[in-house]
């Protein structure tokens, strides 16, 4: 007699969890997180000798906001983008830059951002806040092109710089 009730409760809780993950995925980046991400980008790039270049504001993609940085002696600029919560934006960025990209997710440099791990880490951070924990705002996923290479100083700051 209790088995159908338990099965129903389990199904309802799984559906509620799935809906919560979907809402978090498509939720806009908060102002605090976007401000923190912009500050982090500015600090990392300026600490390694890169200056922000002027670019057409009208050319900003609707999938992500990007910033262009240049450095004396480097022939190509470095593009750093603040990604939204969708995989399509990451793939679009990858295609625009011929696959020579890296993603900074939770301050780790990755070849492909993971929506599931991002949702789970955000979920755990939210649970921590429910129980009185405090923490820095979660930074949105950042994309960088070209990807950092230790042997090439013109490919942007090293991967270790993004982890701080």
C-alpha cells in the first residue's frame, strides 16, 4: 500500500529537481556575477600586459558579451567572452574562432564547459546559503580565444592566471 505512494513521491521529486535545473540553466546571469566576471577579466588581462581595445558595440553577439584585448608585439587580439547559460553559445564561440578556444568554468580552464557540473555546483552553493553559508557570487562561464598556451605569450594569460 505504501509502495505506490513512495513511487509517486520519488517521481514528483525527480521532476521537481529536473525543472529546477532547467530554470537555473536558462536564468540570466545576475548583475553581481557579471560585475565580478568583468572585474576578474580586467584584473587577469591587465596583470599580464593586455589592454582592452575599442570595438564596435553593435557587433556584440546576442549569445554572449565579449571583450577584445591587445598587447604590443602580438599580431592578433585575445577575445574574452562572458557566456550565457546555454551550450549553443559555447559552440558558436568555438566555430567563430576555428576551435582554438578554452572555457573558464568555476575558475578551471576546460576544453568544453559542462552544464551539468555547473548546475550541480550552483545547486550545492544554493543549499549552502540556505544553511547560512556565504560565498562569492558564481562567475559565469568565460570563453577565451585563442586558448592559453604556455609556449606562446601572445595567446593570452596562462591558464594558471584564470584560476585565482
